[in-house]
C-alpha cells in the first residue's frame, strides 16, 4: 500500500488462507488493522517452522523492496481451523471471503468438499485462468448465487494481472467492490 501511494494504484489489504481441509480462501479488507488481526489469527494456528533449505527464504520486504525481516513460520501449510470458522472470522473483521480458484482439482472448496455448502457465505467465487467463461457458467450453474470473478493468483511477478475482473463502480474502494459483488445500486461485476 505504501509503494502504491505515489502511483495511480489502489491496493486492498488481504491474505490468502489455507484451511484445515486444505481449501484456499481469499480474505480482503478495507484497512490494515483488520488484515493484521486476521494475520495474527492465522499465524496462531499455523504449525511448523520454515526450513529455508527445503522451502526457501520467506522474505518480508518494505515499499522500497528492501528486506526488513525473514518470516520463520512455515507459511505454505494449512492452519488448523475449518473453512466455516475461517469465513466467519473474515466476516467478523468486516472482510470479504472469496473461495479461491474453484475450478482447480486441488486446494479449492469444490475439490476438497465436492460441493459448496449453503452455510458458507462467500462474497465471490474465483476462477483460475484455466477455464473459459462459458465453460465455467455451464459447470457451476448451481452456484449462481455468488458472482464468478478472476484474479491473478500470482506467485511470480510476471503473473500479476494475468487474470483479472472488471467492476462497474464509482471509485476503486473496498466498499464499492463489495457493492458490485452484491449487485447493489448499479454496481456490478463485468464479465470479461
């Protein structure tokens, strides 16, 4: 967020969480306090210490791309909280819960559970770059109550922006995007 301050870029704070069922979820917030509070919860439920020889260094960098510390927790593992509790914790902090890459054969709510329980209140369902829109509409017709969106799921710099969603909103804010996901007051997610 600090790096984007002098650019024409809006950054929404968020975290990707791997639940005890190994379901990936995106938690997006409107402020840093909420995301740091969510991060504290996630960190308290992680098991294991990172082995840099096996998994590489986990670098924390500042807005100038300077290394400020190394994270010793093993961040690639699942936490010991179930998906329902994680979604509730995201909402308790005022965030948006998004089911990650639902079309993938691993680490998605559908691959891990076989379905999306009606009790899970996702603001959106994310598609990977591996599925076309018409295929997604045909495959996920029973989940029409949640909008389908696309994000980069970037693990490398060159992948940022590879997969995107467009929103019809008044200004680029968390609350406007939430309104678009809910199709409120003329805001909407535009299908690409």
